[in-house]
C-alpha cells in the first residue's frame, strides 16, 4: 500500500519554477531513494514535502491530505525533515537539541522514552549529552540531526544528503542505522543522496529526478540495472 502519494507537485522560488509536476508514490514503511544531477530539484522536493517551500499539487500521507500545509502542521502529522547541512543548533547541547525535536510531543514520560530510544540507536550521543552540538564531529552532528527528527516519532522521514562531508566508514554506519530505524519503526523514508550505491543499497525503490521531473522510477534493483543510471550515478556500465 502506498503511504506517501505525490501528484503533480509544482514548486520553486519566486518566479523560478523548479519542480514541474512531480508524481511519485512510496510504499508504507519503505525506503525511497531520490537520485539526480546537481540542481535537479531534489532538495526542493524535500522542502516542498515538509512545507519549507510553498508547493501546488497533492501530497497525501497515510491517506490524509497534507497538500499546502504549513511546516508546523506537517510536523504534527509526522513529517520530519533532516535538511542538507543538518540544521542542528550549534551553541545548544546535544540534549537540548534532542528535546527541541519533541516540540509536538506531549508528556514528560513520552519524551524521556523517546530520548532513551534515540540513545539506543545512537550510543555516541548518549555519552555527549552535555556537549554542545558544535563540538561534535560531522558524523555525530548528522546522528544528532536524525535523532532530533526521531523525537517526532515520524511517519515520514526526509533525509537530504546524509552522507555529505562524512568519511565512508561513518556514512556506512549512518545508513545502517537509518535502515534499522526503518525496519524497527516502519518509518517511511525518502532519502536524497549523491552516493547512489549507498542509497540503492538500503532502498526498496528509487526515482531519478532531472530538471524538476521524475524521469525514471522503479525498484532499487531496476534502477541499478539501468544503463543511464549506472553511467551517470554509479560510475560503471551495466
Ligand atoms: N533558496 C533558493 N532560492 C532560489 N533558488 C534556489 C534556492 N534553492 C535552490 N534554488 C535553485 O533551485 C534549483 C534546484 O535546486 P535544488 O537544491 O533543489 O537541487 P538539487 O537537486 O538538490 O541539487 P544539489 O544536488 O546541487 O543539492 C537550482 O537551480 C537552485 O539554484
């Protein structure tokens, strides 16, 4: 069953249109990778889904119509966005950043349970709760950004370039954790990622976005086997 349904999504900045009618569906509890060249509109797509950029068209999540909602309303409906560059509050501590992620959650017990849950996914954060986010390594900051998003108990997790600037070992660990979150919590994930090998390694399905349109959709295996994808994004010929 489709969890996320996007129909004819149009978005841009001022007069500059970036998304020209995007259609895509993501199955419930699935990981979907979005591939595409620089400037294709991948970040804009995630921003449109989290309400950071105004968009026209239809967005449904779990059957609920979320079209045109504000970022706050979308967060309350379970849409969590981890932007490129992470968006953590550097002067605040790890714990303060995590607690900020709970802004739509009610009840102390629930928040404490969520903190424990996030510490279990990211043990490195548990030992650094009183450190400022700015003092963390790049990988730890990305973990904190994802941890903060998890405080929402999201139904839909949007990840923008999680591997950006991270060492390969750290990136692999991060993707392993994203996969664990998806499997344990059945969170639907949309991940924009330059490292197509990694993204297709954890995704069930993928879409290629070029100049604001989806030009190819399929299972991760189908997309991996596509000659054009292999040459453009995987660096080999099939
Ligand atoms: N805040 C903004 N204001 C105006 N134009 C923007 C803004 N952000 C992005 N754009 C433009 O929108 C287009 C799509 O950008 P976007 O960041 O969505 O692409 P992308 O596929 O994520 O690219 P990249 O892989 O380089 O991050 C580009 O032409 C970009 O210059």
